[in-house]
């Protein structure tokens, strides 16, 4: 059974930083691309970042140059470092993997950016 367990997040002032972590179990982690999504209140879930199995990264335009996705395969963990946070980054953040023909999600982590 696959589990994605998230940690991190919280509240921060504009310009601050937070780091999210997502620990996977039940999959051969190093073989899978991992993704981060977010969902703001009353908005659709949107893609944020991807790191492939080989470590290549891609970001949405809204977070490019501020967020960094990384992975630590021995710990089956994917990280999202978020810098220069803006109020519009406020959302619930989810890690995601497509495995065994299924879309699998973490439990979600609230990130609030407010002064």
C-alpha cells in the first residue's frame, strides 16, 4: 500500500520561507517522478513543481525562481523549499505520484502567507 505523508508548512509573513516534506512508502521511490500541487480557497488544484526520477525539475511560472523541489531517494522523500513567499501562495499543498495506474496524494499541508 502506498502512503505519502507530508510535513512542514505553517504560517509566515510575506517574503518568508517554508519547507515542505513528503515521505513516500510502498513504492520504489527512485523510479518515480514526484509532483507538488496546491489548492487555494475556492480555486482549482494547480500544479506547482515536478522532479523526475533523474532529478530534472520543472516549475509553474508562478513559483519559478522562488521554489525549489528536490528529492532524497535513500529516504524516499521529496522536498519543496519555498522562498520569497507571497500572499497568493496561500493554499493547501499536496505531494503527488502517479503509480500503479493511480493518482496518489499526500494528506495536504496548509501554507498561509500573511502579514
